[in-house]
C-alpha cells in the first residue's frame, strides 16, 4: 500500500474560520510533510515531521499550525487565513533514510473567501 | 539562477511520438534526481528516481542523468493520451533535507 490519503478533498472557508486538514499513511513512514501548491507552480515545502516531531518549518505564518498526533497521522490547523492562502495543500510521506522518495496524497483544494 | 530549471511548455505531440523532457540544475552536489507526474487537480506521483549519473528504464519511461553537464532527461516512448499531465523534475538537497522542484512542463498528447 503506497497510498497517502487526505481529507477533505475541497474546503471553502472564511477568513475568521478555523478548520483542519487531515493526512494519513499506513506505509510505516516516519517522515511526513506539508506542501502548498499554487496554480501552475511546483509544490513548496511548508513543514517536515520526523518521528512525530517538527524538524523543519519553512518560515510559515503562524496561522498555519501543524500537528502530528501519531506516526500515521498529520494535521494542518488553519485559522484566520487570507485569500492568498487559497491553494492545493499536499501531504507527503517517506522513509527517514530515503527522504528523496516522497509519496504524495491527492491534496486538499482550499479556497479562502 | 534557479537551482533546477525546466521549460514550462506547453508541449504538444501526436500519439505514438517519443517525448523528451529536460531540466538543468546548478549544484554539482545534487545526487538524487526524480521525475514526478501530476495530473490536473491531483497530487504529484513519483514516476522515476535515479541516483547519480546514468540511465534508468521502466516500461515506456527512461530517466537519464548527465552529471558532467548537469542535465536531467525523461523520455517517454509510444506516448499515449493518458500521458498528458504536468511533469516535474526534482532533486533532493541533502543539506536542507528538501526536494527542489523544477517549474514543471505541461505535456499534451494528441490522439
């Protein structure tokens, strides 16, 4: 099973809302990632978790708050977002010794009004 | 200069043609090279992965790395309409533990 699942598929939220994105993998990977992808652009790394601990934060605004409750789950909590945060949010996972081969989920398409 | 440069296209070829997708990179320390395929409104899918120089073949796909010229290529033989997607070349920057993507090439295979 090389699948990374993400929910929801689509999300529309207002600038005052609080919402969460969820990601799950059952490949035994101990590295998990959040990426943001704008239209016609490549994915941009946001956060990296290694062994359920945050190891990389690419200077992401605090209105994005990641959480890794266990080795299979990764959440991204959203609060007070701006319209420019509208994008496809991708989760990925990999083995820690093979971070060059990351497996991506289908993404959550987020629209902030 | 971007660390990984890729022609964004779009590239349109007839079904059955051989497709050549190319990237260049700037840092000779890069050793891992990947190609991802991304269909519209989907996540990227790891297509090919190579380490250092050389060729790697998988069915209709061949990935090629020439470290002397810092050139990465993906060849698709007998192209099919289902190959229509955006193809992202990428490298792994070990020092920063992050993937560096090219900008992606939009490919369209005409039936």
